[in-house]
């Protein structure tokens, strides 16, 4: 049996294969609400054979949105439609998962197809938050350096979002600590110049993430897995490094985190990245081998053969796909054919299985 289709159990949840629908922002919500687009987008990937289906980055507060069109889970009214989505995902053999996020200084922007520029006051801009009053780009508005009260509120927002995630039927939570959003901003010495207990040393800079993990674990049943997505390197000298990521992963493992989702970059606008197929996989491999925690590989993985090679080399435990799932919602079914594995198709599509 190809490793890509070997089931894996994480805590009390079993995934039927190693293929994961990575969080992909859709920028299609009004006031944070999911609707039919999200049902079809996520549901089709479940019908397409993925084992685990993540929502896009889901804001834990209105201020935590990248754009006004982000998905949210900051109020109870968001739960009902999300529950409809998780029910559909599970009915088609996949596990529903949610990524909880706060955009920090990268909040209050236009959607990508409108240029991604910061919103103006006339367009409904809101004050952005950051560990230090340092903008992502020099042309961006200056973010507010967070007070202790602001930090406590963010931790509570994640905890409340986790409670709502239970009610909405999600079985896995991922905390988004990557790509230059709020938690990642605290972790890097290039974006965090605080002098209190949340800045300076490595232990201080990871404090916010650890407190969010601890608050989430208190309300998230021990039966369900907890993932953390990190940017394993800033790709900038003097910034967060792969060795920092190893040290962090070892600590998170002891705090009840089950999987490190290994992305990179996004925190420093001067980063220099030469992207190519599988370029981020070595970070997942390093963290897995040096800490023993399970990892997910992500980034320009586009074929069944690439995914199988990553697993066969024990570079990661899970394969997360984003753009490839935008191109092909049924990637797992097609990958199974390529690897000569017989997997069930939806009954409604079964007559097309043989050709």
C-alpha cells in the first residue's frame, strides 16, 4: 500500500489517508459568516477524497481579519452554518478542521483581487495590533503596540473561538502562528522589540503562543488533535531560524500539540525566497527528526509521486495541499489511480470510476 493512503491516528481521530486540504483564504464572507461558497468549496474537497479538510484562516475577532471578507468565529451566530459544513464533510468520510487566526499588523487590507492595499478610513479601516509599533511595510499604517490588556483579550478570543469550534463540529484545531500574522510577529526578534515578558529572549517571544496553546487545550477535549502552523524561518538574517523552530516544536510537544504544520516566511517584507517544488519540506523533516513530533509538509507539492516520496523518506507525516486543490478538488481520487490504489468514490460518481 502506498504510504499516501495508509491511515494515521492522531489522538482519538483517524485519518483515512495522509492528504490534507490546507487552509486557503477565500475572502468571501460578510461579517465573518460562512455561506454556500464555503460549503461547496470545502465539501467538494471532502467528496474528492481528502482525509482532513481545513477551513481558511478563521478570525478570532473582527480586528483579527486580514480583510473585511475573512471568515470568522468570534460570535455564536457564526456556528450554525459552520456546523452545516462540518456535517457535510464528515458525511463524506473526511475530518473537519478549523484554523484559528489573528492577522495582527497585516490586518485591515483589501482582498487580493482588489490589490491587497491597506484600507483607508473611508473604506472602513480599523486599528491593527502588533507586539511592537513596526509596520510590515514602510508604507503600511503604524500598528498599535499591544498592551497587556490587549494580549489577555487575544488569548481569551482564541479560547472562546475554540469553544465555538467544538459546537460547530470541528475535530481538529490549528493555531495559525505563521506568515507574519500576530503570533508569528511576537516570535520573531525582527518584529518584536518589546522589553517586557513578551519580548527579548526566545522564551519571552514564544510566550504568547504558549499561552494561547494552553488556553485552547483547556477547552479542547483531549480526544481531539491540536496543530500549530509555523513559519519555520523568516528567510532574513537575524530573524527566526529553523533551529528556533526545532526548539519551539519540542516545547509545543510537551504542551499538548500533536502536529507542526511547517510553512515559512511572510513576516519580513525584505525576505529573499527562491521558491521551487518541495522547497519547504526540509523544515518539516528537520523538526520531525530532531523532536519526534509529527509534522505536515506544505508548499508546491503538486503530484502523488512527490507526496509519496516525502512520506517514504520520513520527511513528514502529512501532506498539505493548497493551490493543487484549487486546480483539482479530486486530487486524492486521481492520486489513488496513479498509485494503483482502489479507494471508494462517492456513490453518485461511482459510474465514472472506470474508464
